C-alpha cells in the first residue's frame, strides 16, 4: 500500500530593499554580485565563517527603483530565514557606502511576491 506524500517546500523567497546613502555627485550602480557579497560579509561578521557555508542564499533578481534604491528578490532555505533576516538587517555597508537593508516581504512562493496585495 502506497502512502500519501506531501510536497514540503524547503525554500522561501524574500523581497529586500536596499537604500544607499550616496553623495549628490556620486553615480554608483550596484550589481547583484556586490549585493550578495555585502550580505555574505554581514552574515560572516554577525555569525562567523561557518554560518556562510550553512546559510546559503541566492540573489535571483535586482532592480533599480531610484538613485541609490534597489529591490532584490532572494531565495533561501526556510529553516535559516530568521538567522538570515537578522544578519541582513544588521548590514550597514555596500560598496564602501553606508546603506540600509530592509526586508519588505517573505513568502513560500514567487507568485506570492507578485500579488496585488503588495503592489497596491
């Protein structure tokens, strides 16, 4: 007799906003690699080197909203969500500029990130 099985989603998705404090004359473009490097650096400084290996995440997309303001979508393991959330919000530097990382939304699927509830 075959047993029932359920799909256990072990990944979740996070919408993260990045706000850089730039001088008026600065024309800085930040790519997803720089964002991931800054987040890894923050994770390492808060929780140590081992945490970088145990708490994997990917920057799926990054778009520029305004000068110095970016929106990112990250994929991460749902078991490490609280650890990564804490480390990301403690990051204060990106490409030698002061910045603020803020978690806007967390969901179990990408479709939930694109919902009308968030867009309104």
